[in-house]
C-alpha cells in the first residue's frame, strides 16, 4: 500500500501471520520526524507513573489523561485515529469500534513483563505496539517474545524493539507474549488498544 510521505501514519511493508495467533509486523509505523519528537518527549518530559502488578512492573500513563505537547497531538487526532482504525480493521478483517485507548509504556533496567495473554472477556481485543528506542542493542534486553503456548520455553518468535517499528496482534486466550528483562537503557512503547465492533456491547 502506498502512503503519502507527509502522512503521520505509515504502517508500511506489513507482513501478516496467523499462527500461533493473528499478528502483523511493520518496519515503519509513523512518519520519521513524528517518531523522533515522540521519543524525545517520552525520554524527557512525559509524566510517568510506576505501576506494579502480578506479572509486570513498569512506568506508564494514558495519553488521554495528560497534557500532550502540541506537536504530538496528531497522535490523538480523530482523522489519524480513524485511519489507524481503518488500517487495523483491514489487516484483521474486522470492524472496529471508535473506542481506542492510547498508552505509553517505559521499562527500565531490571524490569520485565512476564508471560501473559492480556485477555479479559469484554476488554480490548486488538493491540498495536509502536516501538520507540533509538540505538537499541540486543545486549540491552527488552526483547518481545511470542509463544506457541503458555509454556515459557515454547517461544514462537523474538522481536527486537527496533525504533519506529510496529507489531499488531489479536488479544485472545492464546496470545501469549512477554518482554525479556531490561539490562541497560530505557525501553519505550506507544500502545493503541481497540475493541471489535461487538466486543463491548
């Protein structure tokens, strides 16, 4: 699919997969200058808060709940979200509702996300992860892992958190995934979460 060079959303060269659950990968998520400005904000001024659960400890916040810099407001713009919803719906062959969550996540040294599937009946059912990490090396850790089952040894695929790349997937009882321990640096992700049209009544 051809994308206008000035469009904030790219999602170019998408590869789609159906096993062990539906997901896709794209080497380019956002326009380059937008991804750079977003990462600069996340690294310097974003209002992070620590959240601890039974399977992860990370810093996060919802973009709907904070003052987003003017140059990044396009990420919440109705036209941008409409196009993103359309692209996600087409990739998964599903009609999505207009209810979209937008969150930023940060993992620092020593933190990780243990194996889980994100599935809660009636909750968000499609997710897009945009990785934002300039110069990330494998030695830093923070690899995204997809699993064939709930067995931590049963790894299906490993993804480097390459800057401005995207991974979308269907949230289901089988969408088992994790993030390996961070050994150095800070790992940032922008997360868009969607409902299927009939998922939330």
